[in-house]
C-alpha cells in the first residue's frame, strides 16, 4: 500500500504570490487534513476534506483554500502569500475520521521571501 | 492559556536512563489523546494512543490523568534513537475530528 505523497518537497515564493501544494492520500483513505507547522511549533489545523467536501476549518483566513478530488487526492492553495506563511505544510490522510489512523506525508517546506 | 501545553525542553538524558514528560490540556471534555514523535525536519509519526487505563508499548508507557487534565509519556532504557521531539495531541471536542497539538518536547539522548 502506498503512503501519503506531497509535492513539491520544497518551494520558495515571493510575498504576494500564489502557491498550490498537492497531496496524494494513502490507498483506501477518503479523508485529507492539512496542517501548517511553523518552526518550533506544533502543527495547526487548516482544514479537512471528506469525500470532496470541506469538513471543518481551523483559524485560517479565506486566502487558504483547498480541494479534494474524486480519487481523494487534495490541493492546498494559498493566495497573496505573506512572510508568516513560511512553514512546513503537512497533509494527513485517514479513513473517515479515525483520529488514530492518520498517516502524514513528509510535508512541503514553503519559504516566502 | 494554550489548549495543549508542553515543556519545550530540551531534556538532555544519558543513554539507558528513564525519562518522563507531561502535557496538560485545557478542555476537560476531550476524549482522545495521542503522543506523536517528530524527527528533525520530518513529518510527525504516531507513537501511541493514550487510553484511560494507560497503555504500554515496549519501553514506552503513556498515562492519562483526567482529574488533573494531563497525559504523560515515560521512556525506559532510553536509546540514542529516541532523540526526537515528542508532540502531545488532543482531539478538539468542538469538532471531533480535529487534532490540537502541543508545541512538542525536545529529547536528546546522550551516549
């Protein structure tokens, strides 16, 4: 069984630009959650998708948006990038909402300059 | 007050020693608790779930104290490979599927 794959692994963007991060969920998983982890902090919940519908959102502004596709892969889009958006972005897939069944991808490290 | 609090450390511990750290959570209605391990610049990986009765997995023991709202992790006979950041995670009762993370406790095992 394949794990969670995120792309790209590293990215450098300029303030004000837009970015799209991608996540392929583990085979059999229908739920994808996105987290932002700043240096020295724990992951912060951005949002979750379940069967292509947003199923919960954390305290992030609307310029953070997402999609889930019929194959359960997902995208995270961030518009109007700010310096504080520099972080490790983690995608986790799970079956339904089993809290102990999360599998994380290795993350995308975004640097905004 | 943060929802999940941990001592950031670092805890510097000699190989073979026993080390323990706690995590406190603010929402008394929280139901699910986990310890994750995160190596430098890597993704978090589930170490163990924490059950009301406590649980043990080899050298690792997790305990839950609902009255005082904390969970603990004990590592016995520590190995160099145990060096990592240990993240305490609690579910968000306002939306049952969201996880609230502590900032982590850094553990360094020294030879």
